[in-house]
């Protein structure tokens, strides 16, 4: 099968699963209160236009429908089957569904891997795979779709209608959010519960929802992605905006980590990186997931950074200004011609800067004129409109004229968000705005955050078109030889010299280093490399070389080499009796530069992951580091440099010359390729420190570490 036809086939199957026309309910029950009863009742409650087949061996009719003993007794096709029988019966049901040619199972049943019964889950998936049946769940609430009038779940009702669709790993959260859509007035078209994700996962849902014309934003509630790379690939491909909330962001496995990178690579940092690389806008809590999802589902991306704020109250204007700064859209003063135009529509004591304050006297006409003028001005990229309820104005009248102003501006490609701060009347206006396609909120910072999401979306989407470092080049032989030799000796930790050989095989600029076993060899190596040199102990048993007196810097002649060699050897022996000492590394004394650290770990979900930060206290005390999933493009490498707190140091703080960013970007990119190529072998690695020199002068990897995976 060609890849495009297999893609189509996969799509047809998911369509059958998530938009079924013929739907069986296996375990449908006639007993009110039982899950199989509730699900069937819910399916029938909302005007679902498909055909429903209740399946139960002991019943003949439930809720007025004919009941079948098995799916095999149904004459026609079945697209999907909702499974409501106990876990121990699911394998047999999956077998029957497979034979029947059912495309997908919606397995509500709990009691699988989430309670340690992994084998039951694997059996269910194995049977389904044999027949090409897809499995949603198990351990889910079900699926809901407003546009299909289908509630195939045990959540009590369909959500308030909206344009985003939600995919959630937590079933309880779906039920809770379902109810919350009504009082928030922020709805969903679809709510899909993915539960244990034994088969259908976020990547499948994201791709399928991207093709769904009723979904204009994909909202994700994520606890843990199983196949991170597949997820990133899918998210990068889709055009529909995605907003995700990642729960459980405490540092995982940090205690057991053997390197800086391992200790710093918490789930929060790695997911943040994955989202950035796949164009996903982040939400940091449930409220923000609703608010950002609403804006992304209704408004176009914000293509530039010029946000304008229009208000009738100074206080909310200040709050919005603070929020703009916080969310990365600091306000700039409006151009003089725009200010002049706005001054025509406000009292003398108003302000036409940014925020523009129409004052409490602002009537509907001023709002109309200003909204139109602001949106039409080329400088403006996005607009937040604030209104405080006063007894001088009628909120709905103001709302209507704002809407008209937006429409009459003809600028449908610039995003707008609204905050009406007040009581019941303002609340009604918010619902009205949302119906008209305008994201509207009860406080100013939510509106600003919403527009910031549209800006982030625009920036992230530009990035995902970046060029990734080319895969598929042969792994350098030198790297393979070093790793094979280390493994043959039963070791997992490479010596510095070995690690540098691997780095060097990828063309990374390491400080020249030679292993010397004798004093004479050390002198020869020092002469070959050129003075001054550094001497360091090489022993897999001594990780902290300085503590063992194992590092001597700035050695300038033959005699100094000899005495340093002797001191190091003696120090090492007394530091750890019986240590396996391989010799002394003679290394080029690289001129000092700005110290940075690069590191890598294998993340359980996303695989090889790169860390970057400034060295020394920046990494050790301030933990000022950032991550990306390998491979890292040059663009992403540049963003890594920009987003650490210490960015100004690289840019040339306090009159210093800027550092060589191009060389650094190249280093990050090639390093990311190296750890991907060698992902079967390398568990953790770092280049620490790397000295980065002035722009145009490159950099040097001064020390390197590689720890191999267990075999
Ligand atoms: N085909 C069809 N129906 C079958 C069947 C088969 N092979 N074998 C049994 N049934 C029927 C039963 O007779 C029963 O119908 P009845 O009420 O007419 O007797 C029905 O299926 C359900 O079986 P039952 O044994 O009564 O199970 P139950 O209703 O007590 O529990 C689940 C079933 C699925 C609700 C339960 O196992 C479960 O998983 N609950 C948790 C659900 C959950 O929390 N999901 C995650 C949410 S996030």
C-alpha cells in the first residue's frame, strides 16, 4: 500500500471510530443506573442520526430498540462499538467485533494497565490489530460531538457548543469540563477521552481533528505522551492551532540522574521544548486552556508584535498593560497619526496613547469610531478592547457598536479580544460576543493572554517550517570504534579522551587531547600540541578529577610536564587505591572564553533531548538552561540562546563583544544530530565546558563526557 493510500485507510478507520454512522453498544443494559444503560440513553438523547445496535445476550429490547446477542448477529455494517462490559470480557468482545469488521472500539471499561493489568490491555490491542480495528481507551468516558449530535459517553450531556475540540487523558476532567462549558459560555465541538491510549493516541486525534471542519482549535489535556516523536511529527503537520495543558510537571527521575542534564531535565522543561518544536501553544492551567482555546478557535493569528489596547477605564487599562508585558507583548506608543485620529473621538482629558483611554464618558459611538480607526491602521497587529460597566452607558449597546466597528473596519485578519468587566449585563455581552465569533472575557488579563496566544501561535507556526538537520548520514566509523572498544571492556563511562574522539568524529571542535601513559609520552604530546597545555588524570574510577589533584593547568615546558605527570599519578593513587588509571591526558590549553554547557539525556517519551545553558554558576546554582528534542534546527538553536536568562551575556553584555552565535548554533545542531545517530548507545552526554569566543572566532569543547546505555 502506498503511504498516501495507507494514510487514507487509517483516516477512514478513525472516521468510523470517531464519527460512526452505525454504532453498537456492547453491554447495553436495561437497568437504569448501570453504565451500559446510561451510555445507550445518552446516545439516543441528542438526536443522533446514525443507527444504534444495543448488544446484550440476555435482553430483547432496551429503550425501545431491538437488542442483539452479539455484534455478529447484526445484519449490516458497524462502524464503532462502545464497550461497556467488564474488562475480563473485552478480549472476547474484541474478537467478535474484529470478525464483524467493526472499525473501532470505544472501550469505556476500566481495570487495565491503570491498575497494573497490562496483559489484559495488550491482549485487547493484539486482537484488534489482527483485524485492523482501532481501539480508543480503555478506561475512558467516551466521545462527544455536538456537530454529530452524539454523546457516546457517560458524561451527562453534550458540552456547550463551541469551535475548539478537546482531547483529554483524564476522563474525570472531561466530565468536569463538560459541565463547566455552560457557566463559562465557552464550549467545545468534540470531547474525546483517550484514557490509557493503548492504541489511538494524541497524534491520531490531532491529525483527525485537523481534518474536521467543525474544529478550529485542538485543545489537549496531557498527562504523558507515549510516543513523543510521533506526537511532534503529527503536531507539526497540522494547520489547526493546538493548545495544550501538561499536567504532572514535577522533575521526573531527577534523583537518579547521573549528570547535570539528567538532573535538570524535568518533564516540564522537556514538554515545554516539545511544544515549542511542534508549534503548540501552551496553557499553564485549566482556565487558560479554556481561554486560549477560545481565542485560537475564533481569531486569526497575530502576525506582528504591536498590540493596541482601547479602554474606558484607567484601572483596567493598567492591568491590561501589565498583562501585556507579562505575556510577551509589551505595549509601544501608538504612531502620531493614529493618536491624532483617536483624539477626535474622545474628550480632551482622554488619552490617545496606548492604552487609549476614552474615559468613563465613552459612549457607543466613540467605541465604534476608535475600533474602526485602530484596526485600519497598518501599525496595529492586534487589539484588546476593554469596557467597565458604568451607569452612563448600556453594555449591550456598547457591545453592538464594538462589533459593528470591527466588521466595518474590514480587517478580519487582525485578532481582537474583549474584556467586559462588570455584572450581569456585562456577562450577557460576553456570551453575545462569543456567539459573534469574538473571544470575550470577564477580566482584562484574560483578553490579553488570549491575544498573546494568537501571537505565539503565529511565531511558532513560522518556526515549524524550519529545516531540520539531515538524518541518514552514516555514523562516523571512529565513533563506532570507540564505543565498541569501551563496550568490549565492559565499561559504560567513556574517558574524556574517548568522549572527545566521538565528538571529534562529528567535526565538533574539541580541544586537542592525547592520552599519555608515560612521562616521555606526555612530553612528546605536549610538544606536538604546543605549549601551554593542561594535564588531567584519565581514570574511569575518578570522576571528580580536581578532588584527586588530577588537573594541572597552564603547563609551559618539558620539566613542568614531567613534574605535573608525577604529581597527578601520585595524587590519583593516594586518592583511590587500586583505581584503574589509564594515564594522563595532555590537552591544549584553550584560551578562556564564555563558558557554556551542552548536555543530552534520553527522555522516556521524546527520546534524545538536548540541554543548553551558560556554564558555571548559571547551570549549577541558577539552573538557567533550556531544552529541545533532537534534532535541533539552527533556528531552534538560536531560540535556545535567546531564551535563557543569561542571553545578554552571549549577546555581549556591558560593552563586551558579542559571542560567536553562529558557531554555537552549529555546535548545538551537530551535537543534536550526534546524540540522535547514537541514541541506541548514548544514555547521557555533555560538553562542559565549551569556551565560546568572540563573533567569528568560534569555540572549543574543553571537556566531554559520554555515558553509554546498559546493554
Ligand atoms: N456482550 C454484551 N453484553 C454482555 C456480554 C457480552 N458478551 N456479557 C455480559 N454482558 C452484559 C451484562 O449482562 C450486563 O447487562 P445486564 O445489566 O443486562 O445484566 C452488561 O453487559 C454489563 O455487564 P456487568 O457484568 O453487569 O458489568 P457492570 O455494568 O457492572 O460493569 C463496566 C461494567 C464496564 C461499567 C465496569 O466494568 C467498568 O469498567 N466500570 C468503570 C468504568 C470507568 O470508570 N471508566 C473510566 C472512566 S474515566
